[in-house]
């Protein structure tokens, strides 16, 4: 019997997820949720940009989709600005016995030490009560800084430091609101963007550090340590998402560090440029214009750079694609997992079984 799946949203990521669900031989798309009234009644295949119908019409009726009693929901709706609404959605699905694989809120990747314990328990109890599982993942936070480094630690005899990070050129990043408001690109150097207010970096990426610590059995000092550097633009820049006048913020480097006895042991780092010649002394990829880098210092010391590129697009498109595929490819494992919250460290190996074509 196929695993019956509802796709929740048909934005950029959701469209990719629809096509991905259709590609997996063990999955069957049975419903699609849309928030735009203009999309109601349209076939999922057309919404996903395919050249064929999938025989599933989109709807904005939540009760109708829950009444389908699907095995799982792939939830790719925007969550960072509607955190509590997403939690309410997840709770309703779990209580109805519907498993959930979601792209956000990203702190649910591993919320311990970030969210109140009672909120985590409420989600976990909803899942156990309904016999369903919730898993949140993606690429970052997600595979590039949880699954990949955890697999690498299986080669270690001694671990002194785990450092995971993204080194990226955001000049072609599509999200204007994120670039300007959250990260502060194009804003004055005197104004502190929301991302850099005390506690925000740890809220956004502390789940990475804490899950890696749990995976290797380390108790971290509290609180996590936040560090950042910013650099202004030396000339006017016109990015895909926003304008960056000379003198305004153009480059950002930050770290979230988990320490043991005051010494860094697990570090999440992001190095973000908006022009290739910025910050020459900051870390750069060994090859290309961006990467995820994993370094494990110890015995032995190891380093891996992970890159991705779309067949007909740039690294932003492929970044969305790997996020969608990580979620969809995990559906079967999440359906089979124990009810409640499940994290990357707890899931079995997930592969692209059935995706190799002649």
C-alpha cells in the first residue's frame, strides 16, 4: 500500500515538494492545501509547473484534507512569521494521527534548551496520543549541519572540536524581507538587525549545536556563545533581493558556539557575502562560490565541503530542491518512527531509493 500524502502549500518550496512526492514510488499524493483563493480547484501538477495533471485539485479547506486521513503531511508553508499558527497546525495533524514532515520552524529541528519544556512536551504528547510523528528538517538547519557531521563522527577515535558552517554569496538570494529586515543588508551600520540581537542567533541555530552535542553525548555550558562581525559595502551593490548602498551593511559573519568548561567544542558558523571581493580574510570555499563546510578536529582530523547546483538554475534553486527532497525522502522513515517528536539523530539512513531512472 502506498503512503498517502498531503502537500501543505504550493509556494516555491511546495511546488518542488509536489513533484518530489510524485517521483517517489512509495508515495501517493492525495491532497494539496493552498492559501491563495485563486489556486483553489487547480490541479496540483499544473501548480507544480508540470506539463501534466496529477488528478489532485488544490483546496483551502483544512477540515477536508484532515478528513482524508492521510498518512503524512509534507508541510512547506512559511512558518517563521507565523510560528504559533504552525504549532497549532502540527498539533491538529498529530492528534488526528497524521505524521508531519516540515521545513520549519527551524528551531524544532532540535528545540531542547530553546523552547519552553512544556511546549515541547505538548507537541510530543499530541503525537503520542494520536500515534503520529513530527520531524522538522531541511538543509540548514538540517542535513548539512546535522546528518552529515553526525555521520562523519562515526569515523572518529577522539573528537576535540566540531565546526559546521555555511560560506555563501547571497547576491542572488531571493528573499528580500530576510535579506533587509532580518540580516540587515543595505541597512546602516549603526542599526543592529534583529538577527544579531542577544539570543537570536542561538534561537535560530542553537538547535544545530545542541543536537550535535546530544549525538556525541556532551553536556554544554549555558548559555551558548554568540559572536558576529559586519562589514560595510565599499561601493553601491544591486542584489536580486535589495539594494546595498556604499557604507551600509554588506557582509556578515556569525558563530553560535557550544562550550565545555569555557572551551569551544561545537561551533555553527555562517559567512555571508554579497560580492565576491568582500572580506578577503574570512573563510572562503575551496572551490566555487559557496559551500557547507564540516570540520572535525581530533584523531583523525577531517574536513568535507558540500556543494549543490541546480540543473537549470543557480545554487538558490538547488538549495530549495535539496530541502524539499530531504523532507519528501524522509516521509517513509518518519511514518515508521515512534510517535512524538523525532530528530535527525534518531532516524535511520534515508536514501533516494527508487529515484534512479534509466
